[in-house]
């Protein structure tokens, strides 16, 4: 693990946390509030915040590690977007579709989760590619 790897992991961790807060804590907050049986109350969620930190740290570590193993000598923007699409198709989109299959989540909320988090993963892909250009 070199310096650039560690910088990337920290940057993606911060970005992942920020995107999660904006998307799920702000943009979708009202829709989640209408589904109290599916989500923890704010006080309960706060008690589990350490798990959120751990999850985002693992996301950052895996995201950067996989990117570095598969990067090519191409322009960073296209490469970052390609990587973001690959991660979205591999993880983001299927995860929400599986949740939709097993939870009584409104389809419009699932669509917003998929769209917003895919945009977030695309942004993360561009950032990691920019750091490693």
C-alpha cells in the first residue's frame, strides 16, 4: 500500500460518506420517514453509526483496490466512468433490486436509490481515476 493508495482510500471514504448523507440523509429522508417499519428510528440509527463508518471504509478499500488492479493507460475521465458503471452494474443496482424483492419498498423509492447511488458511484469512479492518472 503506497501513499497514493492511502490517499485514494481516504478520498473515496469521505466521498462515499458524503454521498450517502446527501442521498439517504437528505434527498430521500422524507420518503424513508414514510416507511418507519423498514428503517431504524434516528436515535437507534445513531447507535449503529460505527457500522456505517466500517461499511464505508470497506467500500473505499475495495473500490480503490479493484480499480488499481484493473486500470488501463487511458484518459482518466472515461476510465473512471467505465469503472463506475461496472461497479453500479455489479453492486449498486442489483443490491437495490434484491432489497425491492424482499422488502415492501415503493418502486419509485427504489428507482431513486438506484439513480442517485449510481451517480454517486460514477463520481467516485472519476475521483479514483483522477487521483491515479
